[in-house]
C-alpha cells in the first residue's frame, strides 16, 4: 500500500466531476500501446482528504471560493456542500481542506469495477492548486484500468490529469503527464 499526495493546478475556472477511474489514473499509468493506450499501476484506492488553495477571481475585490460536494449512495450522506469563500483582497494563508464524510463513496476503498462512478465534485477558480491525498495499492490480485490517450511511449510511466484522460482541466504538478 502507498500513501501519497498528488498536486494539480487548473487552467480555467471549472467544476469537475471526479470519478473512480480518474483517481486510479492519477496514481500512475504505463504506456501499453504506442500513442493510444495506458494501463494503471494501481488497482484500489481510498481518498484521505482533498485540499484546495483557491485561485484569484478575475474581478478585483470580488470573492473567491472553492467547493467540494462528496457523493454517496442514496440515503447514506447528508445533503451538503463544503465551501470556503474568501472575501476579495484577503490573503489566503492556508488551504481549504475536506475529508470524505462518513459513508460517502470516497470514504471506502474503491476499485475500477465502477470506473465512471463520481466520488466528488470540485469547483475552483483558475490558478487554484489542489492536493489529493490518497492511499492506494499497486496491482496485485485485481486488474487495473486502461485509458485511451493521444500520446504515450511504450513502457513509460505517466500520471493522468485529475479530471481524466480527455478533459485536461486539472494538470498534474511536478510529474510526467500525458494527454
């Protein structure tokens, strides 16, 4: 088992639905077919927390915010969003942190069998920095996920964007990525 914090930044103000497949992809993938396919190195994971350093709004003096909405099975999670709004002109001195609530989908171990299932929704202004702290297992008994990409070298290790291999709104920071 590995515990790691992955860092991302966004190129535009965005709301993204982060799925199980997206989170398996950020743990690392390896090129399996040149310029078309990569396979995950992780098979299961659990989200520990998400931290957001909000970017600045385009209008001087207006407020900035970050919001996370955790997904749950029907009837298992309280209907709430976790938001941190910061008045314009205020210097941010700490990130907005959110831990998956009890019984939310992200609070449990997940595997790739339901890759399209959304675990949380993330909204943030352009230039925000997001840290996703996870525990995950390297592939062992369970198979990993495969992803379609535009560029990949056979056998090379990459890390996918937080919002998947097609949207490219949340760019990995400090690690090799692929489209």
